[in-house]
């Protein structure tokens, strides 16, 4: 009896996994660069821009580079949730829509989250090893953020 129930459960799970493969998730891809993107309004040193694109933009912009495993459910839902949550927290492509106060707060959070090793997420850097930030990378980002905060505060 137990063997029969086990087989039914396995068949049901496999069936569910097959069915959910056909449930799509809207992808975070944009063919047009946003006029509100941070790099359209503020200077970003090339090395920092590379770090942001490699370590931040997949979840904090309007354009994600999707890995192969994103084609498999339920991974697709999990990745989609991370991207949506990341964009709600900070979206570099919509940065110039933020108020001055919000910009400064978000920039403070950038420094805080990288210093506390909260960003990029460990679940992201496990697969995207190149997204890990070295101490030198963190210093470069922090310097740029502080320079940008001064620029924003000065009204430029």
C-alpha cells in the first residue's frame, strides 16, 4: 500500500512540475534606456559603472540578463520575485524620479548594504562569482556614492 501511494505522489509531483513550466513570468527587459537612469544625470566612473552592471543591475534596473536556469519553474518565479523586490528597493534606471531626500537615503543604503555584505545577495554570487565585491570594489563604490551625495546635496 505504501509503495502505491508513493508512486501516486511522485506522478502527481512530476505532473505539477511539467504543468508549471508553461506558466510564464514577465521578463525585466527593456529595449530603451530610461531618461531617468542614474547615468543620464550623474557621472559614474567607468570602473564603478562596471561594478554596478555586474553586481547590481540584474535586480536594480529595468534590464536583467537572465541565466539559462531562469527557464525552469519554480526558479523563474523565485528569480522574478528577487528582481521585483530589488527594483522596488532601488532602481538605477528610475533613480532620477526620486526626490532629493530619497536619492540620498538610497545612496546611504548602497553603502550600508555593501559594507554589511548584504548586497549582492549570497544566493546571487554563488552562481555569479564575478558579482562578488572585493574590499577595493567596495571602497570605489563608497567613494563614488559619497561624491554623488555631495553633488546632489549641492543641487547639481
